[in-house]
C-alpha cells in the first residue's frame, strides 16, 4: 500500500524528517572535504603554481547551482582581451569527449560542453579556449601550444587544488548566502564557508540594483573575510532578445513589444531558472514556464512537448519560445529542432554589471588587473 506522506505530515514535519535523514550524509561529505583540504594544506599533495610563466585566474564558487560563473568569465574576457593574450580552460561539463581538446570552429557543444561553446562562439578570434578534466594537464598543454599566453582563466577552478592560481575569484549568490547554507546533501555547499578565506576576491552576484548600505554591512560581517580579500557586488542585466537561428526578419526585436494577446513559452535548462522566468513575467505577454535539468540535452520528445504547449494556447495572437543564451547553443546545434519553427525561438543575452555600493568608484577590473600584474608573493592589506 502506497502511503502519501503529504497527507499525514505538514511541510515543516517533512522538512525535519528529511533533515534527520540527510544530516549523517552531510557529516560524511564534510569529513571527506576536510581530509582533502587538510592533505593539501599540509603540503602532502602539492598545488602547482604557474606564476613564473603565465597568470592563472580561477573563477569558481563553493556551492552547486548557478552563481553566474559564465557571465563573469565573459565580462573579464570582454574587459581584458585587448590588454592580455587570454586562454580559457574549462572542464567541459557533459561533453561527449574526453581529455584535452582545443576548441575550433568545427566543434559543437557535444565536443566541448555548452558553456565553453558559448564563450568560444562569442569571443572567437579574441581568445584561445580549451577543455580538459585535468587542470594541470590543460594549463601545460595550453602553454606548449600557445607560448605567448599571458592569462589563463580557469572556469570553475576553486575546488581543483592541484593548481594554485595567482588570483582566486569566488562567486556567491546573493539569494543563497553560504552563511545560511549547509554542506551537501543537506544544503548546496560544496565546501565549508571558511574556504572563502582562501580567495583573493569575492563577488556577491545577482544583487538587487537598490542594494542598501545596511545589507552590505550585514553581508560583510557574516562573511568575515580577511582584510586583504576584495569584496564586490554584481547584478544581472538582460539584453534585447535575439533569434537563436539566423532569420531575415526577426519578429521579436524587444520584449517591450509583447502584448497580453501574445504567448511566451520560457524554456530553460539551467541551475536556477527562477530569476529569468520572473524577468519574462514583468512583460505584458502570457508566460508558460518549462524547465529541464541543468545542461539538459534536448530530445525530439522534449520539442514535441514544447510545441504541444504552444498549440494549447489557441487564442494567442503571436507565440514565441524564449530561452537563455546557454540553452540557445544547445538548441542551435540540435538535430531534432524542427526547421519550420526556427523563426519562433529567441534567447535573451545577459551581462554582468558591478554596483558601486561604497560610492568611491572602486573598479573590479582595475583591481583584478593590478593583482594579475603584481609580482608573485605580494601581500596587500585593504584600508
């Protein structure tokens, strides 16, 4: 006999039981992380530095789920690609290949992963991009292939302690601060919060535009970083929609053109779709949200379901599929997407903006450039 716990227990009771079940696993996970970090901290396993040949900058986090790594990597590339010869090294999550691969124009997300493909496609000709499971192997092969490199950006490199970056940038989501979180699987922390003390720069991402001084003070107090650690606050800024496929006359140049007679089917395969869906709902159209797992590879059945949802709304004057930039690259290269519907699908690009919360014009890129260019071993104390 099947027992429906939702009818026997309220939400808080179910949460308490789940906490009891998951707590031992969280302790075991934390013990494993502690042992790994202790081994590196004691020097029994060495972290290798490449400061004498190239500046390595890691952009990572201590939580699972989207903190905005890819937009921040893109922001750094956009600001620095004319000042440094840059390579990006990623693991290439969910790619169908293995080992070290240098990106070329002939590759697809299946070869190098969706996020690296997005970065390569956007900055093709301005950077070198490679994927490799081993960060050491990846860095060393990049330096052999491109001996004139000046800067290597490690995408999601904070946990990979075999490499010691010159600059460690760690992102944390404003809506999911680590001091209110717990270790996996009880929470979303991959590392205990004190690992933030190993960072050089911390960025609080996805902040509201009207971030108050009181909130900033509270975050600073709760993080309790070293005085030498730079703290910045950023937010997401959405651009105008663009067609996923090349179409001669795009029908959706701006979301502001939508009316209450229009239908938007929001399709996402990202870690945290809620902010994007809420953004689309600020416009006049009817919005239907369809969410898949992060890095989801769309199937024929998925597209049949999506277009079935479009067909249900018979009264809509115009119908659009709107997705994220990361999902767009998987749709663009997907053989199951019907060609006759290519003019119906759009993506909304996002950019990162930094908030001048102290009112002193402090600039993230200027501070990052200073850390990249300074001699190794220099110690700074912020005043």
